[in-house]
C-alpha cells in the first residue's frame, strides 16, 4: 500500500456509495493498512454499521450539530435527527470505537446545547469534538455572526466538569481534555 497505514472514507457522504462495505473490506485487506475509519452524517449508518464493522472499519466520525430535532432540521436543511441517532446507536452496538461526534459550535444556533451534547457523549461513551466556525470564503460570509470562541466554551465547561488535559492517539487537529471519572474526551478544533 505504498506506506499507507491509515485510510478514511469520507465524501460528500460515503454511505450513499453503493457497495461501500465491500470497498471497505477490500481496503482493510491491503498490505500495511492498520486503520480504516469513516466520516459520515450517519443518516444511513443504521443499516450499514454491522457490515462496515465486519469489513474492517474500526472507528467513525459523525457530524451532529444539535440534539434538538428542530435545530437539527434547520441546520441540515431538512435532516432527520432520529435517523442520525439510530445510526449512532447501531454503530455503538456493532462495536465501532471510538465514535467521535463532530459539533460545529455556533453562537445563537446551538451554543446552549453544548452541555447537553457533553452529557449525551458521556452517557454513550462517545468523544465530542467541538469545531470553531471558520468564516472564510464565500460559504463563510455569514458565519461571523455565528462565531463562538471555543476558549470561552472550554472555560464554561470547566465550571461544570473537571477537565483533565489529555491526548488522543492519531495526531489530528483537536486539542483534547478528558472529563474526570469518565472515558469521555472533548476535543477543541480551532483555526491554527
């Protein structure tokens, strides 16, 4: 595999690809591939989780900006939260681990939901990665109004939880803390 050790299936949305589990199985069998992961919106994950685990996918990242059905529908332009939650629970039952929730923290949209998302991740043993809005380019034109400084979020969470600085294997962009007394980690992803 030319020195490739880690492969991430991403997109667009990889679960819309026909025969994704078969592709994952072929990729996991390549010489040298030690880690196969998936980034998804999880809408179709419930029906594929077991097959993906069997095929060699070890871990997943799921985009989930809200646990409130109305906010979720608004931020995803019509998405169904129940499908995503079903997908997450199917992934957990299938043994995919770690399961990381990627939440873009947005002022006036979901900032008040961050503690509930932390509680949800503690309850299910998920890792939460909070992503700071990055208002760049045409798509970021209106993002400035929603910008939420993650340092303030971290300070607020530190008042509610005992946060222990930590690391997570993989060397990704997040700076992690662990919530004392749990297995749950919170990663903070900021520009630079």
